[in-house]
C-alpha cells in the first residue's frame, strides 16, 4: 500500500498549477465483447458486457469499470471483475505520460475483504508513455504489488505502435511479465520472464445510419508461452 501512496503523492505533486477554468465531466459507457482477453488469458470464457463510469476533471481521470458474463460456460464459471483506476495525464509536447493506480477485484468475493488470506483484490501501479503522430509508439510499465495470500509482486511490460490505414486504426503490441511463482495472471510461468501477448487490434466506427455510428474493434492475439490464440470482437456505446 505504501507504493500506492507514493504514486498518488508523486502524481499530485507533479500536477501543473493553472488558473484556467476546468469542468467536471461524467461519461457513462458500455462495451459488449465476444471475449475478455487480458494478458494472454481468456477471462470468463464467454461474451461479456463491460459497463463503466468515467469522471474527468482536466487531465485527471477516475474510472469505475466492470466485466460480467452474458452467459455461463459449460463448467458453470461466472467470473466477474470490478475495478477502478485513477490517473493523471501530463502533456509533454511530443508525447504524454500517464501514471496510474488501479485495483482489480473478483466480484464473486466480498468487496471489503482485505485480509491477505482471503482477499481477491490486486493493486497495481503503472506508468504509460504515448507518442503523438501518424505512427505513434507507446510503452507501459506496470507493477502489481499487493494481493491475496501467496501473491508475488509482478512486473509487466507492454510496447505497442499505433498507426492507421484508411479509416481503420491499428495497434500492434507485445507484452511480457516477470514474477516469482504465484504472480498476477500467472499461468504456470514458474518464475520466468515470459512474453504473454503478441497481438494486433483494429478499430473503426461502424455506421448504423447517416447520423449514427458506434466504435467497434477486433483483437487477434497469441500467448507465445502457452501457445494459445485468441480473437475478440467488441462494440462500444
């Protein structure tokens, strides 16, 4: 928890002072996705609805987000996740820098259970650098530092590049992680550094009528370590 406090203190200490008026905006939204793919793992193994409420004030963001299955799998699994994150984005000219703190929580357990022997909460601090331009690389460094009994701190790295072809936005990415046995989203990695995702996402607006269009995206990814392949189609409102 000390790491979380340090991230928050650093974030607000670095926040530039301004006299320009800022307004609070609240943005509800939802995504329906055929699969919830996260770090080389199919969470829930079923279509999911992912509602969210984002609170924005200037460059500060606080978001409440969840993912819930639309149907049960044959084995009766009903994995549900609720999480929140807060971040601040610094505009540094040619790129942005976004420190963030987030909490992952398995919503089948008790929300206020923070006992290390029984909790399903995981806290993670991260920082993301994103370049601007027609071809824009980005890099994320994350560190999951607290969780349930036996949880091992986990380092996560992800690098991507954003570009477009016509009206379709594309992002190619590669990610990896390291922890001792028992880390966050550890699929039997046995304490090794592993590449857990290699993928490509494509997004564009799906036109429904002359005046209505909605964002849609397609993800194709593999987990090089487990040799599993994934695809997902998502639409957002």
